[in-house]
C-alpha cells in the first residue's frame, strides 16, 4: 500500500491552479459515462434529459468562511441571500427555471441560534421569490467556521437552454450589466470602509447579488443567445470557458467595458485598477452571452427592460484559441486570468 508521503511530492494545486484541478477531475470522472447525461462538467449546470422535451438542471455552490466571506463584514441574512443567489445565477445562465433546492450546512457548535434563524431567512428570500423549496440536505458541526453548500434543481426545455459551446466566429460578446462593482465592493469591505452613499452600489454588488433569471430565460426561450455563462470568476476566465467549449477565440475591447462611475472613483482613490476589477475580479453574477450579428439590434430592444443597465457589446468571437484584450492599440492574452482558488498570489 502506498504511503501518504508518496502523494506529497511533485506539483501542488497552487502550481496547477483551479483549471488544472478541474482538468484532472474531468479526465478521471469522464471515464464513467451514462447516455442519459446530456451535459456534465464544463457547464454551469449539469443537463439530464427527463423526457423528449424537458431537461433536469443541477448546480451546486459552496461558500466557506474566510474564503468567500467574513462575518465581520456581512450579516447572516445577507450571507443566506447570497448563497442562494449564486446558485440561481447558474440556472439563469442556462435559461432554466429553478424548482427545488438542498442545503448542506456546517456550523461551529457555539454559533448562536439567532444566527441560524437569520441565515435561513436570507436563503428563504429567493426561495419564496421563485417558489423554490428547500427539500433536504445535511447539517454537521464544524470547528473551523461556517460552510454552506446549496444545490439547486431546475428545468429547461429542448431547444430552449443555452450551453457554453454555441459561440461561432463572427458572433458578438455581450454582458448584461456593469463589471467590477463586486470586486470594488470587496476592496471596500476588506479595507473596513463604512457603506457611505457614494459607494452603496459597490457594497450591494458584493454582499447582495441579484440572479438574472428573467433575462436568462428570455435569451434562451427566444434563441437570442448562442452561448451563455454567469459572471462568477471574472470576464477573462468566464469568457475563456465559452471559448474553450466552443473551440474559438475571443477579443474584447477595453474601451467598451461597462464600468460604473463608483467603481472608477474608488479605483482612482485607492490606486487600484478599475479595468482589472472588471476583467478579473469576479462575483458580478450578471450574464455573459454570445449573440449572432443578426440578433444584435433585437437584443438591445428585447433585453433592455430586463437589465438595470445595458446590455453592452464588449467584443467579438474570432478564429483561434484564447481570450485577448485590445487596449490602446495593443493586444494582450488574458485567458483564465480571473479568480482562481488555487493559483499563486
């Protein structure tokens, strides 16, 4: 029998990054295949046919104290809301409708009961909004902090769900709203800045994201988007997922990226880069979607009422591989430069 020490040599996860880890998992898990799984690893939701016309969508996300949030800057209510919202965002990006959910909750044994009540109320906000009952899960004791995992089930219909693999050369790249606000909000929170009026939208973007379910369904049902993904890891990485699954490259124009006045103002004050927040920050939880040029004007007309601002065309799909940024006449490779849990920092 191999000893533990034999596994502790060679490259570690910090060296290969999250994409390397996912590649290992995908390679090993793909050895077990079933004909009744339409899409698995590589999409925001797994897609399982339930009938000739209807699909089951399944997604899951975990939030870990000290990694995704700190209790000194968020409340249990907002934590619960966000945990549910990030899962619903995955369903939104497939053009589906959520139906049921499961909750796995790990808590320190000394956690006040009032914390759990407010956490549950936050989760229930989106459950009630979209009629998604929590129908099961697990609870365990954890001495290291709060960990919550939510799994959401949803439904979609044949010909009316959006995958990452539909982008084609010549298509246009759209985002549903401003980029970088959530990353800017996190910078404020980590700097222990109080939520003043000037930066209220940044705090809200980080602590209280809104899943774009109506927008996702509209884009998928009317076949306005050829590919979609939710903006969770940053534009550079999320666009790279679409490019890889579609076998194409993507070019974005720095001058076309929608960055809010508040985000730019904070970046200037703090010596940070609003462009970097927009490209690499993550957690915006809008929708990144790819559109045929024939549908460009229709998109602006049909979708306008479903977004608070936007939508915005930020680039195009081209021949090749990777994601590239055009800025001041120069082209730069930014493939998978967004948030990575394991990359070197």
